[in-house]
């Protein structure tokens, strides 16, 4: 099996779905990755590729993706490619390639209680160490 690693941004909020028979939850989302390059004539160019992704891990879906992943979130996903086919309502065969997510990391995770003014400052840097409590027992 081939492993694929993609770093990009969520195109929309993930869709959380429940299986009809078992009720197990899964997340479905699209990741956009932009590649920048230089053309033969020296001009800058860029190409954006979209990847349809699905996460079948129920714990990851409920505890990680549903509460934190939002449109525009920067993510790194690891998974494998799978072919998908189905018959549409019109009777036509449809084919798609999707990434089955095995691991996912959110790069710009924001606190749910933070305001829009400080939403980008989810992590404390060493310069902000004065905001930390100095009474650390170790």
C-alpha cells in the first residue's frame, strides 16, 4: 500500500455523517494544496489540486475533526488512495479517487473560547512568557 502525505487547507467545514446500519460516524472533507512553480518563460505559476478525503476513525471524527476542523484550517493528512465507484440515480456509473485518512494534524488549531481578535494567538511564545504563572513547582 502506498502512503500519501498532503499539506493544505480545508475547502469547507467537514461533513460528519453516520452510517445507516451501524450508526458509526465518519468525516468527509476536501483538502486543497497549492504548488508554486516557475514557467519556462520565467513567469511565476501556481496549480491548486483538490483531494476528497474521508476519515472512518470514529474517535478521531468526534473528538478531533468535528470540534476543531473548520474551513480554511491548515492540515497535514496521511493516508492511502482508494478508488470509489457508484451508480447514480440516472443509472450512470461514477468513479472517484479519495484519500482514506489514517492520521491528521491541524496546524492552526484555534481555541473554541478565543475571540476573533486573538484567534491567531493560540500558542504562547517565549516573548509572551510574562503572561505565564511564575509559581511552577519544578
